[in-house]
């Protein structure tokens, strides 16, 4: 029993001693005996050390993995090519996290070591960066061992960067905010100030989601003030601001040369947007549209040259809506402006007509002329004509110049018309009496400008009454009618 207790005590002491030995910092009193990189000749320069490290890249990777720092290998190899080697003195008592060395041809690692030589150890020092951590490596100048001296986490100040596009836009156009150029930030904030300087909104962005899109429904200048916050919560100090300008849309001012437009069918009406304005630019185009009472589009017109007017001729009477929209030099469009326009057609016209007239089918030629009124009961469909005048006899006795008067109704079928009515003529021969007559006529419009028209006219007049035969008492006239 006593032997068993003694054995347990010895084993326990050995375990305690072993743990204490492993946990204790190793003292490194000399260098150069177990070199990692084999160096011959004089102490190498920093450039030679880089070449040697490149030659032993495979051993270095193995050693880093062995030390538990395999993730640092690639940054180490990449940065060592351009690293700045600084000559330092490792003071007695300075510690290292680990050191790579070679024993019997094998790469090994010793951890938690302290320089315990008689004097300072000359070394090359260089920094390898990964993320926010700075790894200081040293290489003793008398040999090629690689040692990790310290690891320091250095969180840099955030550098704010903001881009806003476009620099100028129209109302409700998308505005893109991009802070992807910001560095070392945990988050970013954007504050927007409106044209009056008041804060409109604040938006928080992240490095994973650094972009944002917004829009504005009022014109003016908008300021984007941004800041970036690093991992320690420190706010960036560099200026970080952008602006965008929302274009003022133009204002359309619309008028017409008549309102209402009485008797204006067939006459030009000026539709005018020349007084339209733009606060921060100029008007470059005007668009007009005309619709009827049912909302059907009758006509449109676009004008890209000043003074932005349109002369429109309406061929039918009615109530029309004229809509005007103007566009500025930044392609912003005004609100539509509407004018309700009543256009009426002229119905009452003066009339002048005349031409050769033959009475009773004999050689009794006359030149007849009449004046009167024409009233369009239904425009372009039904007219009423009242006229009167004289006929000049071209022969002497028994023929007499005479007076005649008419009342007619004319029906139109396009440019042609025909009609009938009653008339009266004084006697055309000395032995005859005056006649009451039935009249028939046909005609063809040569031109029709709505406000005036000219027509060829053929007229037949037949007497009414006992003893008035058609064959002996008719009259015919070929003439021209002008109304205005």
C-alpha cells in the first residue's frame, strides 16, 4: 500500500512539473545554432533575406500551419515582396509569440520565447497586415529564423465617400446615392436637407448595402450630408457632402385670339403659348391638342420654334377644348393648361348674283343682277335666300327692263345644291303684265371659305296663273352667286 501511494505521489509531481515546464516562457540565450534558412557567408541584407524566403516558401507554409497561423501565410508571402525591412535591436527580455527553426532538417516551432542573451539581438522587422490586425515579424540578422513578435489590432478611422447622381434632375426622377467608396466603416448615415435648409430624412447604410435611391417632388437644391462610423464607433472627420438640383418645370400660359369665337368657322384662330416661362431655363417646345365635346382628339400640333403659336382653322362649329403643354431645355414638362373654346359658324351672308337671262325663250336677252341675304338654316345643308334686283334689256321695244324678287330654299349635297321657291317679276314686254313665278335652281360651289363662297348658278322661272303658259312665259338665267 505504501508503495502504491508513493507511485501516485511521484506521478502527480511529474505531471505538475511537466505542466509548469510547458507553461513557462522559454529562454533563448543564443541564436544561429538551429537556423531555419541556411545562410552562408556574411550577414545577409534585407534583399537577400527576401530571396531566401521565396526559396523556402514551402517550409514557411508548413511552419505557419504548425504554429497555428496558417491564415497569415498568403498575406505574409504577398507582402514580403514589397515590405519595408527595418533594422532594430531586440532588447534582452523582449518576448516573441513563436519562432520557426530547423532541427535535424525538420521545421519546428517554439512558442512563448524570450530573448535572454547577454546583449541586444540585431533583427530585421517588418509588418504584415490582414484585416485590421498588424503582425510584426522579425528575423534575427545572424540567421534566417522567422519569429512573430506581436499582434496588434489597429482599427483605422473611417473615410467617408458619397456620390449622388444625377447632379440635376426633374421632379420625381430617381436620385441615386452611392457610398460604396467609403472605407473602414461599420455603417454610414446620410442626412438630406431640403431647399429651405430643413432636414427631410436620414438614411442608414452599411458596407454590404451602400446604395440607396430616392426622389423629390419639389424643385430646388438638395444637400446630402454623410458620415461614416468605424468599428469603434468613431465618426469620420473628412468632408463628405454632395448636392443635386431639382429642375423647376416651366409654366404654360395659354390664350387664343378669340374667346368665344363667334362666326369663326373657316377663319384662322391663333392658339398662343408665347408667354410661357421657365424659372431656371427656357421654354423650347410647345405641344397643343384639340378635343371635341365627346373627348375625341381633333388635331395636334408641336412647335419647337418661338413664339410657340398655332393658327388653327375649324371647319365645323362646336365647343372644343384646347390643351397646351410646354417643355423646357432640361426636358421638364409643365402642367397641362386647358381652354374651352366655342366656335360658331357664320349663318347670315350678303349676296350678289348676276348673269345673262333669257325671257320666254325668245330673242329677248337680258343681263340680270340681284342682291340679297342668304341665311344658313342648317349650315352646309339648308339655306334660305331672299334677293331682288333688275334685269337690263339688251333689245328695244317691245322688251322692257324689269325688276324681280326671289325667295328660295336651297339644299346642299357637298359642293352641289338645288332648290325651289317663289318669285315676282314686273312685265318684260309692253303688252304683258307682271308675273308671279315658281323658281327652280341648281348650282355648284366653285369655292367655299366658310366666310365667303362663290357658286355657278342655273335658274328656271315659270309663271303661275291663268293664261300663263310655260312655253311662252318662262325665264332662264345662267349666273354666278357670291356670298360674303
